[in-house]
C-alpha cells in the first residue's frame, strides 16, 4: 500500500510541477510528499526526479515510469466507473436455467421483450429436462417446477400448473373417448418417468374439493417431456401433462383434450436464485420479468407477451 501511495504522490508531483502543489492537491504537507518520493525512489533504486531549490525536472527513468503508472491509474479509474455503473444499471452476463419444454414453449419466445428493455444484459440460457433440487454451479437463476427442498436459495413463486389429459384426434377415433378417469384403464396411457428419481409420475384428477392420484399401467414410458408429447401427437396413446406443454397443439388441433371437468392443479413454478444482499440489478430485473410473464401464464387464454416497464432500478 505504501508503494501505491508513493506512485500516486509521484503522479501528482509531475502533473503539478512542484512539491507544494502536489501537497495541496493531496491535502498533506510538503515534507510528507518529499518523504513519500524518497521512499519510492529507494524502493525502485532509481532517481525519478531532479530536485533543486529553484526547479524540479523528471529524469528519463522518471518519464518512463510516469507514462506506465499514468496508464495504470487511468485503467483503475475506468474500472471504478464500470463496476460502479454495474451496481446501478442492469448489465453483464446472466446465466439462466430453464426446463426444456417450458422454456421453449413460453419463456424463450418472450425473451425479445426483456432484451428490448435491458439490452446491456447478456443472457446465457441452459435448458434441461433434469431439474435439480438446488441451483447448478454457474447458474444465476433457474426456473423450477415442483416442490422446493430446504436450501439457502431465495424463491419467487411464478404460477401453478394445471394438468390436461389429451391425445390425437386419430387415437380417439380408433379407441373411443374416456368419459371418467376409470375409463383410462382400457386405453394406451403414455407415462412420464422422472429423470431425477426414475419414478413414474402419477396422474392427478380433481375429485370434489380434493385431488385424486390414479395409478395406471403404462403402455409406453418416456423420460423426456418433448418425446412424450410427440408420441401422443403421433397417435400412440393418451398423456397427462401440464397444460403449458401442449397449449399450442390443443389450439391447432393436433391434440384433443378430454376429462376437462376433472382437471387438477399441478405443481408450482418458481424462480430460484442464491440469496444475496443487495441483489444484482441484472438478476432483479430478470426475476421481475418472469413474474410479469407468468401473471398471464400460457394456460391463461392469451399469448401476448408481458409488457415490461422500461424503468431502471433505483
């Protein structure tokens, strides 16, 4: 630290031309400036300044040292400006983890709205069917579906899923339409095997004010949501999935929903991120974007993107 102080004193002396001028700028005595220069020259084992009673001049070594130190000082000032600005304005890289299907069908199509408002935030999107209990190394924020496990992560609830039962129109034309959940035992049911634990996901149905879990024999099993939906669209059988996965296919007629009167609520959707105070502006505005987006979720009857207010955080 003493060397850095000496360099600062040296720069001010050269720029002011006198020891007394540098002392006034630094708010110290002239003798303190002289002592700091002497310590620096002793450390470097070279004379930086020629000092007489009438004038002060820079040696050749001093001129070269000044040029190099001035560049370092400029770099430090620029670094302070950049870092200080980053603490106020959303900017920099943000690594975001998304479930593959939810990301592809709902979140990613609306990212242009976020980018338009916050162009200085660079997004790295990591999509995966495997949703970890905690946040992966390198991720700043992740969208997770399902129960959250105890951790040191902060969480914002975004929405709740709803499950739909559906198949292709061709399948129902060949096999008939189930009228009650019990009819599904006579149909080809396509099941989802959770990558996290290898268990088959039970089907859920609304039963009065409660939710009933139904155990079904699997005609085929898949550990990918995309593959499960593709199989249903190909006419292989019936699936039960979160509504946002298949909304576009239901709207264009590739899939047909049945048992709508028994539709059950599914799991919650959360944005999770490490607890930090203060929260980085780039993270705060992205979480706010997700909250606004899911205020009108994909099963809410509108595919219009959430409008973001172009207001920078305080």
